[in-house]
């Protein structure tokens, strides 16, 4: 049973299921979440409740490890990092921020930016530090990182408001750069889309000057 649990139920998003199966899962999932959280009041409680709900319904999963990237520190087996690792380091930031063309490089389907990512002294992304008014006419866009991050030139990151540096390998630098650059590019693209449709010609602030690294915690 332990092997079956790991093979068929130790899952995380993205989830793919038929509408009927997902309805049944959602009902049981909601029933299990309070109990799981009571025993395990941590961030992943709702994901564990999902696994329990599907096991209770005897709906095993076919696991796929290439759909999503999130945790840069792992060996890459449980996430789709192999595709990112294959992108040349000198291209990874510009590709992630401006292109993401699957005809050029194969890519995972989902970028789950649930961690803090950084390269060098100030290249940084954390979703909780994005200003609440980011999608507005008056808000600036995010400052773009140097395009050479991920190239092997910056084998460290400096977390906000800490003097220490965290050193890492060239592989981790490339992954962190991919997450910083892709997240920055996605958000700036979405903000520009908003401004073009909801702001006057002279009202839209398109300056790329928000440095998340330096914003208050």
C-alpha cells in the first residue's frame, strides 16, 4: 500500500481529471481539509487533503513530472527542470522574459512561483512583495533583471535586508534566473495589457522601476 500511495496518490497541482471525477473529488476534498489542517496546520494541508480524498474515492493518478516547475533546489526528477536546464545559460533570462517560444526550447506547462527567487544582489521575485496596486494606471512596472543572470556569472543570491549571501551552483542559478525573468515578464506583459485598455494615453505609467528586492517586507 505504501508503494501504491507514492505511485498513485502523492500528487500536487496541476491536476487533470474528468468533470465528473473532479466534482466527486471536490466534495470529499472539502470534507477532509478541516480535519487534515487540524492535525497538520501547515501550508500543504489542502494538498494532502486532496490526496486523501482521491484515495478514499479510489481514483489513482498517472503522475507526470514534466508539467510544472517550482522548487529550484531539487534534483529535478519531480518537476520539469530538465527542459529549463537544457536552455543555454546566456539565453535563459531573455528567453524567459520575452519569448517562451516552445518552438525554440521545450518548456514545462506551469510555472508555480510559490517560493522566493533571486540571483546576484538585486534580481529577485516574490509574489507577496508585488504591490497591491500593481494593476493600475499609476503603478510602475517591475524593474527588469540583467539579461546575463543564469549564465554562470552570479552563483549566489542576496536575500532582501540580509547581509549574507547564499551561494549555489550554476544549475540552480539558471533555474532561479528562469523563475525571476519569467515572472517579471509575465507580470509586466499583463500590466501593459491592462494599461492599454483602461488608461488614458498620458495616464499609463510604463516605467520599469519597481525593484521588489528593496520593497518593505
